[in-house]
């Protein structure tokens, strides 16, 4: 039986490292006491084997085994391609 892996959708903020993309995942949730909607941001370093990600791309990342000190995710697919400047 295959293990269900966590997936996240986020935006690439940096793709300057070799085979690595920094992905910011945003989630909006209501504050438990004040009931105001708060945006929570988390940064993940994701493995990008072929260096195809660019800053601004929307991607889906999947949890994987530790690949380095900080990389525990890999880019599964590019959902939306950012415009080239």
C-alpha cells in the first residue's frame, strides 16, 4: 500500500539556486479569538530536477524524503507559467 503524501500549492519566489526553488504557500484562516481572517505564509525549499521553474510560477509540491539539510519537498508540476519579462 502506497503512502499518501502531503501536497501543497504555492508560488515560486526564487529559482536562483541549482535544482532548488523556494515556494511560498499561503493559507487564510480565521483567528480563533478575534475572528479576523489572517494570512499565514510558509516557505518551502523544493527540488526542481531540471531547473524549469521561474519566479512567479504557480506550482504543486509533494512531500518527499530529505534531499538536503532543508529540502523535503519536490516540484510535482507547474500549474501556471509566469510571464517572462
